[in-house]
C-alpha cells in the first residue's frame, strides 16, 4: 500500500513536475489531522514535507481543525520557521486559557490566533496560499446539517482564508459560537471528519499521505455522561444539526480508520508507540515541543528512501 505512494512521490520529485504539469493521471493528496493541541504532531510532520521539498508533488492538501492551520503554514512555505508558536508560552496561554470559562468566554480564542498572531505577530503568507498551485482544502462541519464541508470554493481572498481557518478550528463549546461564512455557520472539522479521507476520495484522490496525530493504539472515546449533558445543550442552542454527528464521533472515527486502512495507495504517518498523549487543551511547552520534534522525526523516517534517493530538493 505504501510502496505505490512512495514511488509516485519519488517519480514526481525527480521529474520536478508540479500541479498542471504531470505526465501521470494520479491525484496525490496530503491529509493533515488536527485535534487542537494534538496538532503539534502533524505540525512536525509538515516540517519534514517542507524540508524535503515534497509539497509540489501533491495535487492538494486537506486539513481538519488544527490540521488546516498546519496545512496553511506548509502551503505558504513557513512550516519550519514558525514551529516555535506551538511551544511559545505567550501564544499558547493566550490562545488557550481555561480560566476564561469563569467569565463565560471561549477557552480557545481562534480570533486572537488567526487575526492577531497569524496577521500581526507571526504573519502567515495568505497571499502565497491563494497563489499556490497545490490546492488548499480546509474542512469544517456544517452547524445545520452536521455534514463535513470542504471550504475550498469559499476561499477567494485573504479574509476568506482567515475565516476558513477559524471555521475549521471552531471547537464546540471551547471556541465559542460557530463561525459564519456566506450565510452558513460552521463548527470544528473534527466533529464530522477528523481525517478528511472521505472528502478526498469523493474528489477522486488516487494516492494518499495522511499525517496523523493519534498513535496506532489510540482510539476515539465515546463521550461521557457529563459530556453528553453539557454538549447536547450547547449543540441544541448553537449547532442543532451537528449534535447527533458529535455523538457518533466514535463510529465516524472507526469509519475513517477503515477507509485509510483499506485504500490501496495510502501512507499513514503516526506518532510512534510510546509517544506522549497530548490533550486538546495542552499548553505545557516541553510537551508540545517534544510532539513537534517527534512528528518531524516520524515523517523524516517515513520518507527516508526519498530523502536519500538523490533527487533534487
């Protein structure tokens, strides 16, 4: 399963071809899983993709939740230069602050992250993302239907890139109200599609590289009774169509795993056994830095044959 993907990456890297200039009929896509702070793992993996010069070999990059943020940094060529944001104490403590619950404010402040950090403190290359020949497909969940939505066609300027990033990362309850785009409201992609494999396959992906943030021995847990009570009220008020989808998250994750495992041309890169389990609102710098480093090393190891093949970087 992985040999076909690695061979296609090797061939495309050697030829130097980019999207629109291929001599094959494959559609190679990169899927970037998120999971809030757990996205530190897939951030490190995108650094390896950037460092090895592999991005032009892909036709599209799909990202869910924090995976959409990591995908955006990769597409603008700044994955490695901005990695320290994951363990910067000021950025993380301002973005994620559980104490804000006392004032009924969002624990996760995506407005600050996208419209302050990514715009003023550590500018993201929104123009480069718009101009990239590699397609950007951030995923979100429709608050009215609970279905995953590819926001690619809603991106047309820098403001819409920022809105798509906030929509993809709008964690229910923790990040406040859903994000509105063109009359629709969206919540976090992870509600409906933590790894955007269904969307990618529906759009004719033939070869898949999936950057994962869960170890192989980690599985999604069903919500506890307390979570169900709290979140059911939140969904009923803010995203009534997505509540049942959220309750089915364990089943949905199992379906994603099955699709990834059964697809004939898929390379999954995961944190190795023994890697620390990162919670959704983890802020401790040493753990997040270790997760970024672990993700980078895992991806470099997966691409080792390509890295030493002698192809141009």
